[in-house]
């Protein structure tokens, strides 16, 4: 998979920028993918899990 970043974990805002989507959509998809890690008030998203989930939306024609 092609990665635009070298990080395994990102915050919501950074993830939304990396994947070119609004922050609310990124948050929703990250939660659906079960890629969210919460440490007190710090929330991180695992990019590997998120990308695997994102691939399930691929159109095959």
C-alpha cells in the first residue's frame, strides 16, 4: 500500500489531511474500522488498520 506518511499513528486532524477528507468523515471511518486508540484525552488512529478498512471500499469494475 502506498503511504503518504511514515507514521503508524496520527491524530484526527492529521489523518483527515493525509487521506484528503473532512475530519468528521475520517473520525467516523476510523471508529468503524476500529482503528482508534484513546489514552486519556489523546486520541490516535492506527493508519495500517484504517488503510485496510479503506480498501474494502475499492470499486472493482
